[in-house]
């Protein structure tokens, strides 16, 4: 068994840790009218991903599981691609 095979795949725990790290990162941003909205949305989508994964784990049918997992996936995509990409693109333009 390789080191990668020993990694923990507990997604409920990993999504909770992800949300905690996002919250810590958002705390580092300056508080202003623009960041306020973004911080709220990013924290919400990061936390929602884990909540929907937990709901999927307790689903009553395969269809319900698939639906809740897809919501979790969308929330993660929103957090990662939409908000972090927006912030990175802005930083890249400023630092040129």
C-alpha cells in the first residue's frame, strides 16, 4: 500500500475542514462594501458544500443522493472557480 492509498477519504470531515479554511482566509480580507458581499457568498457556498454532502450521506434514495451530491459539487465549484478566480484575476491585473 502506498502513502497515497493511506490518505483519509472522509468527505464529511474534509468538507468541514475546507469550510473552516475558507472562513480563516476570508477573515484576512479587508472589510469594505465590495469584500463584504464576496466574503458572505464564499463562506456560504463553502459551508453549504459540506452540509449538502452530509445530507446526501443520509439520503433515502439513489435519486436523492445524486441530487444532493450535485448540489454539493455546484457549491464547491462556485466557491473555487467563481469567487477565488475573480479575486485571483483582479490580483493578477493589479500586480502587472
